C-alpha cells in the first residue's frame, strides 16, 4: 500500500497571515521612509532598514517583497499595487504622482499628514461610541440576569396568590417564562436576524435605505454628515495637492467615504466633471449631504484657483465640528443613560411592588 503523506500545518505561517497591519504601523512606515529618503538614502536601502525594524511579521515580509521588486527594476507604485489589502488606492495614486513628478519626499509627507488626520478622526468617533456601547451591553446583561435568575423565584410566589396581578407584573412573568423555557429559541432567532443583516448589509438597496435612515436620525445623522464631509474634503485636498487629476481624485475619494449616498454623489460628480461642469455646480443640487457652506467655499476655491487650500480649510472646520459634537454627546449620553437605567429599574420595582400592595390591601 502506498504510504499516506500528511502535511504538517504551519500554524506560525497561518497566524502571521492573520495578523492585522494597523494604520499607526502604516503611518510609521511612510514617515520613516520619508525621513530616510530625505536623509539621502535610496528607496531600496530605506526599505531594507524598515524591514529589519518592523515588529509585525506579516508587514515585515511585505516590505521585504517590496524591496525585492524595486531592486528588480519595478517602480514603487507597481510594487505597492500588488498589496491592495495593505496599501489602498489613495496611497498608491499619491505615490505614483510623487514618482512621476520627482517629488516623492513631499508626497510621502502629504500622505503622512492625511493618514494621521484620518486616524485621529476615526479615533474620535470610536472613542465617543465606546462609553454608551459598554453601558448598553452592561444594562442588557444585568437585565437578562435579573429576569432569568433572580425574578423567577419572587414571581413564583405571585403565581400562587389568588389575586389579580397587574399588567406590568403579568408582562414580567410572561417575559421571564419565555426566556427560561424558550431561551435557546430566542438565541437562535437573534442569531438568524444577525445573519440576515450580515447577508444583506452589502446590498445596494439596503445600504441606501439604512444610510438614509441614519442621516435623518437625530444627533447621529449630524455626526455621520460631519465625518463624511471631513473625509471628503481632507482626502480630495490631499490628492489634489499631489497633482492627481480631479477626476481620478474624486474616484479615489468616493472609496473612502462611509455613507453610500456620499459615494454615489461623488461618483456621479466625477462623471459630470468630464463634461465640463465645476465641482461646486455638481454638488449644489445635494444640500442635504453637501450644505451651502461647503459648495460656496468650493466655488470660491475654484474661482480663485485655490481649491486645494479651500478644501484644507473645510477639512479643518469639519474636523473641529466633529470634535465639538462628540464632546457634547459625551455630556448628553451620561444623564440619558442614567434616565434609561432609572426607568428600567423603576419598571421592575413597580412590577414587583404592585402585587405586594394589592396583597396587603386584602388583609
């Protein structure tokens, strides 16, 4: 019988491929590359040094592969295009513009600025959402624990009483019984709903509906608008400063926007500019997404020939607006969470106390 061959699984290789290359690591890579090129080192030598000092094994291998390709005569742009999961189109396009114009060092500096601002913007939003998310999960966990483990012992006494239970108590008993007797069914139903959302969340029709609903949602809608406007102005400004044509710059900018309606508007704008229309003219019909302040400042920038500078000013303005709104949200959310928690606890207390009060009246 032929001997069966078994391949040993290389877990180290699998774990290396699963390692995430974070944005701070990319920022460090670009900034270090810029500094070394400015100091007079060749791109190949700079990449060799970066590969040696990069702690992430996956990123280290990618940098080594880039170095090898550049040594073989390929341009840095051609090499970076082979790693789209690590280097997005905005990165590659800006590098390409820098190589063509002979201003690679300046382009790298512009990339670092853009990446840092983008990272700061994302960090602000994530940081503001952590507190309410943790409180909400804790409230749900405590609520389920109370209904499943604590209240049933107390509610069992009420079931044995020959008194008419008030509606809040009957609802609480029904909820407790359902979770105890059909907990697995409830988990399966929740899992099915989550699975269905995951399956359809990339469908364009669903994204249009959901993203429009978010835009109209109080407080959150305003945050979404400000974040997308900040990303739009920041990214487009960075690309135009790198001498990338406005049509290509808009195509790339649309890819970094989170809301699908902003993506579609920017894509349509890119097509309209080909027919000779200005950026301000294309964005003016969408005041819900691009307010008059944005379109008017873009118009001034186009008329004065300083569109990049005007977009930078708008990016700074919207970044400050996001910061201001998130700080206000922090002060609003805390008392709001306390009120919600008080209402829930009060409802539980009323559901438990009302039968006791009715029983006491019977004596």
